[in-house]
């Protein structure tokens, strides 16, 4: 069973809707969120304060699941959040576990 880490990047306005969606998704047992700042070359996507600061506040979701489940989640997100500003990437997990169980 191949494990993956699915990372979602979204604007803060989508934090609650995506959190709720992930909590209600039957294939997801848990996830991590954190605040981050995006830096890029598209100033037209930044508001005035973000242009001055040179960064855009974003929310990062990380979900550790099998590769198959990750694909299901991505397809479901594409349907349910079509047209929203969500970026994602999917990477293989080489190793994972609980340190107290090693």
C-alpha cells in the first residue's frame, strides 16, 4: 500500500469550508493545518497590503493517506470546490510512524 502526503494550499477564506469538508469525508481520519505565506510573481492576485508586504497569507492542509485515497480526495475536491483558488501537490511518503511505537 503506497502512502502519500497530500498538501492543499488555499486562501484563509476557505479554511473553515475545507476543514469541514475534510472532517466529513469518509476516507479521511485526520489532517494537519497551518498558516503560511505565499510568495510569487502574480501581483495582480494580491490585495494592497499583500503587495506592500510582498506575501500572501494562506492555509496549508496536509493529509497522510494512501495514494489511492489521495486520488479520490483530489477528484472530490475538484467537484466540490471547482473554481476556487486551491493549489495541491501529492508526494510519496517513504516512511511514517509513531516514535513511541518504534
